[in-house]
């Protein structure tokens, strides 16, 4: 659909009965197809219908999240919440017929075998028998969200929402940082029993679901649920080993530099969040100015990036500034019928605002470049490679940091790269902990905490709490990580993607144009192949193979050494 501005796009309440009928017609057309052309035509019609449903839903969800006071979209959004399970049921019925079609071979020739691999995987994760368990899993996730939605901590006699502590934790005054950390962790310590109980039940119900479906434990099922078709927990364990050997020492040297800069020889847990005594680099100028600077940057970076960034500006498919009624956070979503991406964010004046214009635009650009892939489920890869699109763009923007940070640009680049590196050991800790809990689903909360503390000592050896914080010393840190509760086994993806983005970054230092062309070619492949094959086709070294990380780290060290961070 052609559109001039996002506000022109109209949506109405879907007619569930009519949609149900449309699906029935498509199902019987596929089932009764007398030749491959008829079968393929039915499949193509289903793609178009599914794109149409998801486009309407995306538009409703965007408008509702921008203004939760708008009654019309509130009601429509509620309607979708209630009816999405039925819509996926229609699709599910179609997929059941599709995998059994007598023209399966011909359909696979047309659209690729991987489409079937994905359907087969998702069918393996479901059976009618587990419906009550899935409902229980959802209810427990809602219970977790409810506890966290009201999370408040005490700061110097004042009760504050937990989100307000982020800024206080980076205060220049050490005593403010100390009180902020104590207040923040005080919430988790006070709600420890409640949160531990929710997690315990989540682990049990996931284990039950896995066993009912015939798996040994939740791990193989969790991998299937995340669409991981060609790597296993064993590959990820080897990858964590490579991180331990090559990234952990580098991250530790970054913390030692931080100690020197802050002039705190023995950093405590409340010092880790502050990078510079002079404060973090902040972008300069209004949001409109930052968008203008981004547009200038993309114009110089590449014609294709420039074309789509300017398209997003002129078609108003970005809503960047925080306002009353808007939900917190940021995301990018793709609207198939519009062949356009949409960026949602809440600018807050921090360097994160620039990351939106690079990271989320990286996701958007991939959406545009894969728009012509006909199979909806193959337009983008799994999470571990999706984030390569976005994280790489953060690095491709390095030569233009002056546009946003002026004389603070070097400090921004230095901090950004340090954060990217030090995140990885934490990310793999979260993964190792989850592996542990699903292999031993009936361990107690105390045993889980002890396991976390051991994992932390291995990958994050600078962290020592002692008597400064007994809750953290006893292994409570994982309790703040949302993914552990509601997105099981999804976290390692960010670290794998980070390594992939490092590959593009280090190549760009050598030959920017070649690295960028390779990036565009990778974007265009979308998610048409499984993980390993997609990497091969895009000529990207697999981040999980043990030789990849050590081929990158020396270049990162050299780059970091080129800064004189004592001046920041
Ligand atoms: Zn992202």
C-alpha cells in the first residue's frame, strides 16, 4: 500500500468471522489442490492474508503504545489481545495442512525447505495436552510483571520507582551511589521470597511441558521455541568457554582502567556503574537537531541508508520523544503491507537517544531491504542475528559521532566499545545460570543462588560484595534479570550478536566500504536460511566457533589503546 504519512493509514476492527471463513477457504483450496500451481497459489494467498492481519495489528499496537489515553486504540488493542490466539489457531490449522500437502516438495522448491523446517519446529513445541500448562506459564509471567510493575525502592527516606535508580546509581557523589544501590537491591531483598517462588514455579511448569512433549528437560524445547535449528546447548557451552578465555581478561583490564580513572583503587559494587567522574557523554541539541544530524550522517554513509532514513522522516514512521500517555522503552517494528519499518522510542537526553537513531535504524534498514521476501516468516533471522543488523550500525556510525556529541565524541566511542565488551561476560553468565536451572529443575532457591554466585565469580571476578551487600554476596543478582523469568534462554543472543557486530566493526576499520557492502548484502538475505547457513552465505565467521573471538579481540584492544582515557 502506498502511503504519504503514517497518520493517513486507516485501520478497522477485524471481522473475526469473515477471517475465519477466509482461512477455511484457503485451507480447503490447499487440501484439494489438484496441481502444484493451485497449491502454491493457496500458500501465496495465505502469506498475503497473514501480512494483512499482522499489518493492522502493528498499526494498532503502535498507536496504542504512543497514546494509551486514546480510547479507540485502547479498545482495538484489547480486542487483539483477546483474539490473537484465535488468529494463530487459523494459521496453525493452515500449517498442519501445509506440512502434509502432497505438493510439499514443489512448495519447498518454490519457497525454500527452511520454511518447512520452521513450521515443523513450531509444531513440535505444541500439543493440546500442554494447554493448561501454557496457561499457567502465562499466568506466572503476568504475576512477575505485576510485582515488577509496582517495584519501588527506598532512597534516603523517599520511596522511588525502581526505574528512577538508574540515574542515581551513576551519580558523581559516591555516597549517593551507595545509597541508591542499597535502595535498589533492597527491593529485591524484600521481595526475594515472592520472586523466588514465581521463578521456581516457572522452572517446574516449563520442565513439565518439556516432559509431556517428550523432551528430557526444558533445554531442547527452549531451543526449538527460539527457532534454533542448527546449534545446540553444547555449541553454546563451547562459545561461553571462548568468552571466558578471551573476553573475560579484556573486560577485567577495562575495569582496572576504570579504577584508575575514578581514582578508586578498590572499586565496590556501587562504583561499577559510573564510567567517568566528568559524567557520561551526552548528545547535544534538540531531538529535531539529532534527527537532522542522523540524516546528514546517512547521506554521507551510503545512498541506500540515506534513502530509507529520509523515507522514515518524510513518512513520519518514527515517534521518538517521550510524552504523557506513551509507554516507556523503545522498539522497531515492521509493517508488511506498508513495506515500511516503524521506530518507537522515548528520548531522555542520554547517549541512548543516539543509539536509537543507529541501533533501531539498523533493524529498520534490514526490514526495508528484506521487504520483497515473500514468505513472512523468512524476512528476518533469529534474535542472535537480528541484533547484528542493529548493533553493527552503532559501529558504522563511529566516524560521525561528532554530529551528535561534538567535543565529547571520543569519550562516547570509548565508553560505547567498553560497554559492548563488558556486557558479554554478564550475558554468558545469565545463559549459564539458566542452563543450570533447567538441567536441575528441582534444586532449591538457595542452591540456585549459590550456583549464580559461582558463575559470577568465574565470568565477573571483579565483583565482590562481602559485607557491603549480603543479598548480592549470597547470589541474588540474577533476580533482577527480566529475561530469566519471562523469556527463558533468550539472552545469549545479545552476546552472539555483539561478537558478530565486532566482526563488521573491525572489518570497517580496515576497509569501511567493503564492510558496509557486506552488511547490506547480509541484511538483504533476511532470515531465509538457518543460523549457520546464513552466516556462511553472508561470509561472516560464526561467533560461536572458538577461533572467532580471539581473531577479533587484539583489534579491539588496539582500538581502545588509541584513546587517552585519563583525559575523559
Ligand atoms: Zn535490537
